[in-house]
C-alpha cells in the first residue's frame, strides 16, 4: 500500500481525476484509498462553503493579498503535519504551492515516500480553466452578497489574469496577451524550480480526456502506485 501525490498548477486536473480514480479502484475490487484534497482540507473549518476564494475575499485588502496567502501557508503547513499520521493507501491532490512549505513538506516526503505525479497543462488551457472557475464562483454568496460584488473578487488570480485598478478599487482582467505571458512565465518558474524536481512521473494533461487511452493509463498508474 502506498501514497500518491498529485502536484501541478491550478486547474491542471488534480481534483478532477479523483472521482474517476475511485470508480476505477472500486471496479478492481480494492479498498478505496484515503482521499485528501489539500485546498479543501485547509479551508474546511473556517471557509467550508467558499474554500480558497473565500479566504482571499475575507483577508485581502485592496491589492494586498498577503494576509490571505499567509493564512493559506500556515494552514498548508498544519495539514502536512496532520498527514504524517495518515493511513495508506492514500491519494493527495496537493495545492499548487505546497512544495514550498518547509520543513513540513520534507517531513511528509520522508515519512510516506510517496510517488509524485506532476499533472502538466499548457498555459492557454490553464487560463481558460481559471477563467471558467472564476466565473462559476461569481454568484456564490459571501457575507450576504454574491462574491462578484465584493471589491476583492478575482484577486486570487493576481498578476496572472487580473490586475488591481486603484481608481475603481477593484480587479480587472489583463489583456489576453498579458495573461498568456504571465501564466507562461509563472508556470515555467514553478515547473523548473519545484514540479520537475519533485516529480516521479510527468503527465501531459493536454492529452487526457475522460475515458480516452491517456486518461485510462493515468488511472492505472495511480492505482499501481497505491496498491503495488
């Protein structure tokens, strides 16, 4: 029995793959693994309805998102410490920056020796999914009104999709070419400095679609990592 960790940038498909993986495992007759989505785990007590986005709406002030980031960093460290005692098999869908949380990340690796899968998506598709996820959050209630009516709406995509307008005191989309440039540079930096160094397996998620051969191959690799 083992531990598999899914790493990668936001919207790469780390949480999406969990449901078909459970079905795949059940069909093989295995006991279902412990399932941990770290983004959900770090917000389950204080922000159970809105998750990460609600952290940013609640704690960011104007263009300063650092209080929200500080909260997320601290909670990710706490969750990694909690996971030291988790039972196996276990599948962990990790937040995009959790590899930076030291020494907790290092302790987690030393204890569980997981097989790490980097789910990689190209910048164009990443931006499209980030926009879709942002749009789906617009009508979610936060403190008595739709999330989109809060001045901080979109601040979680700071300098990737959106930029702060001090005159309007709100976040506005950057031009498309700026979004592509920003996402490309950001993803390249984290890919080279964190994901590529940590990964045992690199999965091109541009090729993975529900029930196609690449999708089924990924499910099989994850199952092997959990039950080998």
